[in-house]
C-alpha cells in the first residue's frame, strides 16, 4: 500500500520518509527553529520530511511534569510550521473529542501506544478522513495490530500506518523485536520505526522516564536493514533541557549523520532486494 501526502509517498518500496520534531510543543520560537533546521537537513539529503510534535502530552510519568502550553496555542504553532515550511504535520490525540480539532491542522493523527486498543478513539480518528498512525502498544504482539487497523477501516478510512516503538521487557525496559516490522508490514500497511521512544527506560528515573539515546543509531540502522517506510525521530537542540522525554530524544546536531547512515542502508535494501 502507498499512502500519499502531497508529493510524499509512503510505502510500496519508496525511499523512507522522516517523521521528526520535538516531543512536545514547548514554545513558538524553539518549534520553528527545530522545523527549519530539520528541513534544511532533509532538503540537503533529499529525504521526505513530516513534522511531528505533540500539542499535549497526556501520559506523563508524574502529574507535575509539563503537559502543554494549551491546546489552542500549541495547534496554532503547528499550523504556523505547516504554513511557513510547507511540510505535513503529525500529532497525537488522546480522547475522541480532540480528533476533529487536531485534524483541522494535522495531516496525520497518531494514536499513542498506550491507547492503541481504544476502539472509540481509533474510530474518531478514522472518521476525520486523515491518515491514522497507530503506535503498537508495548504490551501488544505485532500480528494483533491488524485488529486495531480494522477498527479504523470500519469508518471507511484505509489510510493507516503502524509504528513499532519497543516492547516491554521486564520492569523499566524496552526491546525492539525487528521481526515486528516485517510482521506488521505483511499486514498490508506502511510501517514506521520509532527509534527514540524505543530507547526509553519507562519510569526508571523515579519521577520521569529514563532512556539510552546511545542506541538510537544502531536501532535505526537495524530497522532500515529490515525494511521500513518511515523513520520516526524525536529531536531537540538540547535534549537535557527538553520539557518531555529529555532522556530519549536525539540531539539535533546528530540528525544529519543518522539520516546519511539510514539512507545508505535503505537504498541498498530497497534497490537490491526489493524490500
């Protein structure tokens, strides 16, 4: 299956698409600066680019953690990114009532991993007619994501993508089973590897989620070798000062080198092996 957003084509053996941006909208200036930097890099490398950022983080480890600037303000910033840079927007929704509001700006509505089985949420996203990206729950087997996709398809919307973001491995740890990418792709939907959430150590830092960003590069390279349609990267100029997922975001300075490496592998896999 190939999904199209403007001149971007996802799936069907096309070159991988980058989905990237900061975890959450922290402010107008920093969001626009990150978007501009990513666009410069992706244009240089000729990698299609979709901007991602959450207008709200509803599943923080601590109730005291930063959640949002406010939905209206954050969506206005995303709309400005879309207008200024001409890039598609991906953002996540958490309750059914947010679907139409987010769809007024976003091209892709994302269902968070913890909510991937919520039938009404999936169908609310599907009814907007937007592309729906369903993140595989850390507790889910990849083959079982077919049932979640069908919930969206029941609305008449078949524009669906599935994302791998690690599976629970004991307490405070995730692993990426690379077979998952192949299994979900075989279900008939474009598949995405989230290489930054996959390095999280949930709840390991007491009041916040920990992470091991040193594994972003090898996980991304491995995913490209298996065959992915999109690479999902949360990135920030100074991850340690990020208001969300500070321990797992990729430093923006490293993004270009990561894309160069993934580009080489993606080209080999798709051109020589037809994956």
